[in-house]
């Protein structure tokens, strides 16, 4: 068959050559891309570089039973871009390391790269370097992303002040429920390989899980509005875990009002079907890759009617702790239930 | 026992915290290190950034039967720094991704980091970011290194010109023979677990294999001598493979004289013991991490008596091909026998 080429037929250099041919460079700061000992970047004057690295491991972060490699590639880039966004920076370049198990074909790896290529196009990022290796196990994807931000304008987790507004983009809990659907269908499939997975009714939550987007759109909008967050983080491990990171780094407390948590209807429907508390899903479900940030109270009028940004509550003195305020007005301490890989 | 702590006891955040506490930052360009969504770097004005990424995969690039984790950590950093050196840049920061199999303890990972910390100190590099994950297989280490070089002074593979001198640092073939010794001893150990490995007579070649150094010393010396190579590459896959990369990128041929190949006595002794041709070991043995570079013929007097740089031959027109010139004056075409992972 012409569409299943074993990796050892083209070798490491051959694979790199095949991939290199499909790469377009867009960034003015990319002076030299793939093909030398290192890429050469010429950053804009008066700009800082931000750099972040993430691993995606087969069987831990993704499961090929239900996740096409193209989606895995797209997501691998998107989650790294999300880290760059969370610094208030614009992504510019990525480098990619792949450890590839022996059951993968050249075509499978090209599909993975096709997803990465699509994400690079969507986020205006150049793929400028990489390394590939065999692996004794499954597929491990390592991506390091670089971005640029005007010197001194990077936003850290540590700048939140009491009375700052706590804001979040988009809606929460969807990616977590998408994962529940996939796991249920996988269990059904393993019990009966002839079964047809029932995925048509779950488009929204599946897309949230399989095809998350980094919120670069919001970074651009905040700039257009003249707003600079005092602190920011992206939601990879869940809102609870991330607000605790901000409060720990900033030396503050926080009040988040449960009735303000942004719920999408398809998320509520799936939570109901799975008998899961939607508040718990929004608070502790990870992988939504929305941005959580704080703004000075004075910016309230600029942000209050934004259709895609929700004000969850406000930062408090540290001594107040980090609390979820229930509908009845009761404070409940927030604790991290973030995903543990080990 | 107090010295074997399972990873799930401290978790991902706990492990990162433990490692973070041991990190020293040295580089003026490091504005923010580990602990946020991304590190923040402030490059020197009028400097380019170079960036390179490498994977080290257990069972492919290293074997824990005979390679202590501290050495693995040191080597993982050194080989990345070597790529930065090969661009004529100075290394500044690294980020580290680790996918960790379940049989690793916290102490094992701390030993790995201890090796990386030692290399960071040796090369004056800051560890500014990372990601850790469980893995279903063994250990995979992904390192991305960044460096800085005055704008426009990065050295590529593509700048060699006919008549340029072909130079190499140090000596060749040692790392390859170190691997042969380790593989022989491993086979003996697997056949008889009570056997004592015979390693005392092989210090030099073992050190070349287990504890390679990036030749940053030579980069600094070339700068002191006012020399800028026209092309450069580091020797990871073997001299033959690397000279072919330079000639392909530069559109040239090359003549390398076999009697000029730099041989260390301990390498010759081990080659003899293993009945291996030392020329083959120097030409095709990988992982020496020496620098291969070209210089204009006019620089000959500045370099000819350097104790640690050998002139191998010279660049020719492309039509002459890439040849090894034997002692008898016969040209033998050089072909890549570089290591293939797949």
C-alpha cells in the first residue's frame, strides 16, 4: 500500500526533509529556520522574549483511540501558544521534539505535522527547529514556544492587587466533559469493537477537548482596548488551581462568585447526563485553555459588556483566603483538584 | 527507606518546587526564570537569538545499565550547548521537558537534575523553564537551548568557500569506542550478573561517551584570535556525515587527508583491541561533540600551531566531490554512515 510507509524506509533525515518542504516562514524575526545546528532569530528592538515548553505524552495527555493525530498536532501547538498568550506576548516561533514509537508510519507523522502546520498558520507562528528520535514506547511530543512582548510589558502571575477584578475568557468545564464522553465511548468500544461511537450529540464539548484554541484573539482585543492585566495565567489544570497560583504568586486572596462562572449550554447538558455538578466541572475541569486575568477596578467600564469576558469576582487581602461564594452568599475555600500526572 | 520516594508522593508541582529551590540564575538576560506560564528573557541589544532542541530517549540515546543519571543530565545539557556553540553563539538559557516512567524515584530525578545543574554551571547557562509528565515507557528528556550572538555574526553550515581550511577541534572516535566498551560489558553483565565490569582501562573513551563537553572554550578562543569561521557544525553523527552537511549546504566539495585525522592514543588502543579500523572510527563514530569548521586560507598562520585544533584538509569546488585522501594519495568518496535511530 502506498499510504503506509515505515519510518525506517525514509530515516530521520528523510523525515525531516519531507517535513521541511511543507514549512512556510511568516515571522520577520525568523532569520534562519530548520536546517542548521540552531535557528537564528532577530527579535524586534525593545522587546523581551518569552519562552515556554510543554510535553504531550501518548497515554497520558492524548489517546489515539479517539483523537486523530492531526488534532493532537494542532492541540500541541495551541497549548504552547496559550502559555505565550498568558504572558501578554505574541507567539513567534516553535521548535518541536518527537520521540516516535515503532508502530507509527511516515504518513501518521505527516498527519501530526499537518495539524501543527495548521496551528502555526492560525497563530502566525514559524516552526524553526526540531529533533526526531525513535522511542521504545508511544509518541512523545515536546514543543517549546517563543514569543515577543514590548520590554517590561509581560504579564506575570504575581501582579494581582486587592480589589482587582478577576476575569475569565470564554466558558469553562467543556474540555473536561468532552474527555468524559471520549472515555465512556472508549470503554464501550473496548467492550464491543463493532459498536459505533455516539459522538454526534457532543460536538461542542468534544471540540473543547480535542481542538482547544489559545485565546490570542483576547490578547489582541485587550491591547486594542488599552488594557493591561495586572496578572494572568491560562487555564490548563482548572480554574481552582489557576486562581490559587495567581493568589500565591501575588500574595493575595480572592472571591469568586459561583453564579458568575461562565457555563455553556452544551456543557450543562452533558454535565446533567453524566450526573456531574457543573460548578465542579467549571472549577476543577482542566484543559479549557481560557485566560484567567486580573484588571484594576477602574477598568470595569471598559470590560463589563465584553461578550467573551466574564467578571468572576475580585482579589482580596491574603488573610481573606481564596473562596468560592455560593448563591446563598456562603464562602467555601477553594482547593486545588488539578490534574496529577503521577 | 528515606532515599527512595515515589514520584506520586510529591506530585508534579512538588517535584518542580524541589527542583526550583536548587536553581541559581546567572545570566543578565534572564528577567524571569521558572514559575510562571513562560520565562522572560531580555536579550542584549544588537544580538540575535539562536535556538536548538534535542531529545534524549532511554534505550535509544542512553542506557541506565551503565550510565548514571547524573551523567545523562550533564550530557543532555552539553549536547544542546554544543549546537549553540556550532552557531558561534554563547549559550544563555535552557528549558527542560521530562517524561518520566513510573519506576523512577524522586531521588533519581533529582540526580538527573544535579547533572543538569552542574552543566548549567559549567556553561554559564540558566535553567528557566520546564515541564514534567508521567510516561508509559522510560525516560525522555527534551532540552531546548537558547544562545545569543551579535546580530549577523552567527555561523551557518552554508558559508564554506573553495580553498577554505577544514578544521576540527580535539580528537575523534573516542565516544564511539566508549560505546563499544559499554555494550560489551553490558552483554557480559546480562550473561552473568555477578561479573565485575572491566572499565578501569577505558577511562578516556568512556569519558568521551558518557561525559562529552561542548567546545565553548574554542568558541571563546576563536573570538580572542579575531577569527570567524565561514561555516561550522558540531560532530554528533560523525565527521563524514557532518562534512557532507557542510558541503551540501555550501555547494562545495572537500578534501580531507586521512593522515591528518586527530587520533588520541587511548582511542587507538581500544580500536586495536576491538579490531576496528581507527580511520573508520574517526570518520563515522558519532557523539564526539567536537566542532568542525572552515576558515579562510589567509587565517592559516593564526591557527596552524593551535594545540587543540587540527587542519584536516580544504574545501574544493563541488565538482571535485567530497573525498578522503589516503596516505597513498588516493581519493576515496566520503559517504554518510551516520547513526540512524529508526
